[in-house]
C-alpha cells in the first residue's frame, strides 16, 4: 500500500508548491489527438488589489440653497472588481447616512453624511475609498498616488436616495 500512496503524495506536494508560488502549469496536445508530443507552458499569475479615493460633493437635499449633505463615490477601473470600501469623514457636523457598495450595480463604493446646513462644510473633508482586485497585477493610479483625488460623478440613484432621507435642521 505504501508504494501506491508515495507517488500520489509526491504529486500533491508538487501541485501545492506550484500553486503556492503563483505559477500555473498547463499542457496542450497537438490538434486534439493523443500525440506523444506535449507542449508545456508556464504562466505567471500576479493578481493584486489597490485602493482608490474620491472626495465628496455638496448636496442640497431640501433644495433651499444650502448644503445639508455631502456624498462621495469611488469606482474601480475597468477590468477590476470591487472587494470592499470605506469612508473618511473629517467634517465637523457630519453624521453617517450611507457607507456601502453602489446599489446601481457598478464596481464602486458610495458614502454620504448629513451635515448641519448652518455650518459651512468643505466637501473635500469626505472621502470614499474603494478597494479593487485586478487579475493582471496592480491597476494604474490608486491610493495616495496623486496630490488630491477629484470628486467622481455621483450615481443618479444615490442622489435620489439621499433626497429621500429626512432632513434635520
């Protein structure tokens, strides 16, 4: 019995070493026949995650000319997939309204805080951060690579949702 399990054990170790090193092993046969010629190819798989920030945008939920909410949206670059996100709120009067994945189906994160409209708040004090996974290595740009992150356009559904929240004065 020992002679049967040793080859299987050795094959399992070889597979674990290759899988753990990020190398994929593939074999192909010529034109679908059972040819004894085999072509062996190795492909390096270097997936990675990177975070992206975007600053906030002022919103007037009750349309009285004063900012009573700040929202931010940060989206993943094309070809990447969102794995999570978060918020950075440095406003002085903000209270959390939203900190969640985009409900409109895009790969992005939305955040929003309500603010006291009698206080002038800087929309740049709110940031949405999204973490994105790429199967092809680090996507360009990303977290803290520039001097400031511009605000991204807010999804229309987010603005509708924010206007539906009760406004406190």
